[in-house]
């Protein structure tokens, strides 16, 4: 990891209300320094659509698989942290799909045996290659986002009734699979299948991630106030059994310990935190 140069710019771009149930936001990063910049992206459990402009960006998974991004690709759901490197004079624009929105757009997720694919392979058209060329002629990241949103409209499918119930289930004390199965007179197995098919992950997976994300939020809030981190407070607030379970989650999602996360925090990008 390295200190980020002042010539490295990044920002989060919000979406209009019309698209708030499709994208959480767009993320833009640009390296105008003379040297490559490497950062770590936290897991988000979102599937992302990434556009690259300039030289090829590189993503490195925790299995040390290097993925070179020329124009665009889809990746996810992002279950574990990965590193990405932006060469000099290179920028990326990332669309972060919300809940089942990627399935509504593409109808399927990238194959499990592939870390990333070009989106044209999923749609079996060359429309994203054409879209990239259109975006390359637009200079403003905000204008690029508006262009992408206009492009999306014809492809979006209506939300499946079960997916709608799953995405709006707000009671953390109840099992959504069991409740929705009873409510819709379906089997729990069928609801689990639809959850996995439309969201790309199970309820158990996402609940574990939310617990971890809560710990990250507390750490960021406390470090922002320049307070010493009280690990046992985090364990209690997030519902961990003990310190070893907290450490296990950090190693699972980030492949580093909580103490190492504090050390490298500035080099870690967390697009999931508002």
C-alpha cells in the first residue's frame, strides 16, 4: 500500500430518485499522477459494472488472479476485498447495483468459474462496447453517469414479487425466508433459490456481511474522531461472540486483521459507507 498522491481524485456520484432502487451510487476515481496507484476495495456484496478509460486498469483477487480491464467488465457479487491498480492518466467509473437490480438488468450473474466477464457476453450483444465508445467522448463523470442511466432504461425488467418482498424485508429479528414462504405459500427452499438466483447471495451470507460492515462503520467513526478503538465495545455492539470471531470475519472479508485494517485504512476504498 502507499500514500495516495494529491493527483489521485475520487468521488461518489448519487443517482436520481428514479434509479435509487437500481444503483446505490456511482464511484469515480482518476489517477493523473505519473505513477500507478493501488488501492483495496472493501467487499460490498454488490455486483459492479466497471468502465475504464486510459490505460488498462488491473484488479487482483485474493487468489492472486490478475484481471486486466480494457473497456468494461462486470464483477461480483463482491464477497471479499480485492486490490485495483490505476496506471497514470487512467480513470474508472463504477456502477454499484443494488440488491436484485443486476439480475433485473442482465437476467443472470457472471458464471461462478469466472471472476469477471465483459457485459456483452451476458447480453449477447455489443451494446456495452458501443456504450464505452460513447462514454469515452464525454469528459464529465456526472454526464457519463446520466448517459449510462439513459442507456439502462430499455433493459430494466420489473421486479419479481418475491424479490420485492425480500428487498423490502426490514425486520432483523425474523427469518425473511420463513416469513415470506408463509406469506406467499411457497416452500422455504423455493424462496432460498429465488434469493440466491436474483440477489447472488444467501440471507446468511448477507447477514454476516452486515455485521462486519457495522464494525467497519464504528471503526471509521471512532478514527474520524481520533478516538482509541475499543474492540470489546465493537464486539458487543455488533453481536460478535468474542474477539476471535471478529478477527475471523476481518480475515474472511479483507484477509487482514483488525489491527492491520487500522494501519492500512487510508489505502482502502469503502464505497458501501455513506
